[in-house]
C-alpha cells in the first residue's frame, strides 16, 4: 500500500503525464488505473483532480501509482522512445520524493526517498 502523495507531487506528475495523452486516452487510462473520472477539460487538471479524489476515496496512493505505470507503458510509445525516456525521467524526479522509481520496463519500484532537488536530479 502506497501512502497518498502530497498535492505538490500530484500536480507535477499530472502536468508531466497529462501532456503525454490525448483526452480519450486519458479517460481510458484513468479507468484502467481505477481513478474516478473528472469533468475538468484541461488534461493535467483533470488528471490532478482524479488523483486527488482517488486518494481521498481510497486513503492510499495506489491508484496514482497504477496510473504512473500505465500512462508511460512501453507499448504506448512505438517509434517514440526518446519521448518516453524524457517523460519517465521527468516523472522519476517527482516520484523520487515519494521513494519511487519507474523503470524502463514499466515497473514501479521503491527506492530511497530524496529530500532535495539536487538529490532528485541525481537519482534519475
């Protein structure tokens, strides 16, 4: 069980991952991650809203973790390896504060949490 992520981390993840999807993909990925839908039209705000409501509903960050795994799944980025690598590196900077890291195979693993931006940049 993953504790809920703070709102600042959620917002940064939403901005990073929301830009990697179309609106219809976002709806499908939210459903796959079992996060509640949102009526907000801006993708990153919709994602942040869904993550916040999912964490409040479940009392955990598990739905957010599931979204983090499915959004940059390797099979969504055929012909876009560099795009995916940049996406994962950016997400990993944020995730490192929660003690998490997304590997190239799409698995989310626990790591030692960082406390500073310098540590976050070095961890990626």
